[in-house]
């Protein structure tokens, strides 16, 4: 078989297998957050190493600032680290929170009539159990702000507990009403971190400011009146893996960036051009470019992120070779894929592939 025939064979195999499953559209997570999750078990190197490898994360990635991991592996890591530490705040709170605390917080909110009542119940529960920080709601005109306040004024827990709590609070609110709540503003009471660019994906491209009096999210007051569209049965399903559900959450399926990404994901191996995508959406290329720009999106960046995330997923979870991954993500040559991948993540594709071949696969 000639090299050209081999490439065609690989591409056909990938296209056939892709038809048997949905296109992979899950995001990847910055290695910064992986480091944050395992921070309080790093003094137990054996346990930390097992946590990472069990969840298909090569330990050496912790030292590569640009590295990323698949969303499901990250969500599994959070779950397993909570079990190891027996603490749902991962060691960041004033005291450990027993396993099952988040479930009880969710169950306290599920019977609410509307989102406003759900947030009030959730806030009260957090104060009762001493979650170290507690949400507080303030209405001003047609806006409502949910801020996080330490139980004691002198407590200083660091950024992770604030950024993660606001993230989960927002995503849980979205899940409760089965609709995305647009955020008018996100504030943090700490200086801008080096990984601040990650907040765009976390908070759905909402405006973020730092060094503010409190850490908070602000949205339109009318969302408080939105009816809860979930029940106990749907909550039971949600609680099977809430971290993963919230991380991959996507409700805004009418946006242009969602539609472009969905088309690209289904055709990535064929390497469609920008004009091809515009034609399939029945829109002039310049009009599509303008509408993406209005959503704060650049087509090239969107495509590169999709190729990066798909490549990481295939290398980490599908046991594909670098050459197979290159073709599956629309590259004609492995060498050009390796250069692009290194630019995106700071490491070569082999960093993901080789150490994970013998790890436990779930």
C-alpha cells in the first residue's frame, strides 16, 4: 500500500466510524484547573499520580502551561479527587464538606416554583451548612447580582473557590430552567490571573472584571421569574455526573457560532472551507463573518479550537495514532498537524498519546 493509499484508507475508516457516533463537541479544560483540582493531594504523590493516570491525564502535563485535557477526564478527576479527600470543596474551604453535600444543595432547590426561589433556597442551605462562602442576592433596577461572601470577614480562600462556585451556580441555574441565563457582568475580588482568558468559555463570553469589592455574577432580574423546568426524576439523572453535565452544557443552539461549530464538527476530516460552511448555512460569507464578529467570534479561532479539542479527545480517549488524528482533524500531513498542535498546547501530540496507552480506560 502506498502512503497515499494508506491516508485514504485511514480517512475512510474514520468517516465510517464517525457515522456510528455523534460528532465530538466537548470542550477541553486548561491544565491550570487540573492543577487546582489536585493541589491539596500533591503532598501524596502516589495517590496524585494514580488519580491522574486513572483519568487518562499524563502527570507531566501538569508542568506544561498550555496543555489541556478532555472535559470528561477533567470531570472524572474532580469526582475522584473529592472521594480521595472526602471533601467536596477539594480542600479549599474552611472545613471539609462531606460527600453528598452538593446533592443536598441541589435537592433543596429542585422543588422551587421559579429561579429566584431556587437561588434563595440554595443560598440559605449554603449558610446553614457553612460552605465557607455563601451567595447573597441584591436587586438593583432591572438587574440582579448574586455575590459570594466569606462566612467570616477574615477568611481568604483564594480564587478557585470563587470562580468554581460562580461557574457551577450559573450552570445549575441554566439547567434548572433549561435555558441559558446571559450574564451582564462577572466580577472577582482578586487580581487578574494569568489564565484569565479561560473565563470566556467558563462564563459564556460575559464581561469579566477583577479587583472588585466582591466576586459576583449579574443578570437580568426577569430571569428570577423563570419557572423551574426540572423535577426529581431529571435531577436524579443530573446527579449521576453533575460536573460533566455542567461543563459541557449548551443551550444557545441558535447562535451562529454554535451552528458553524456543529457543521465543522460533522465534517472536520473533509476540511471544509469557510465558503463551504457559509453555503451550507445559506448565507453570504461576508454576512456570516459579520454575524460571528457580533458574537465576539473569529472563524479561524473557532475552527482551531475545535480541531485542538477534537485532537486531544482522539489522542487521549480513542487511542488513535498521530497520523490518524491529523487526517481526522483535516490535516493532509502529520508534520503540519504536529506544528499546529504544538502551537495550540505547547506540547507535541505524542505527550498525550504515549503515556496513556496502558492506563485504565473507563
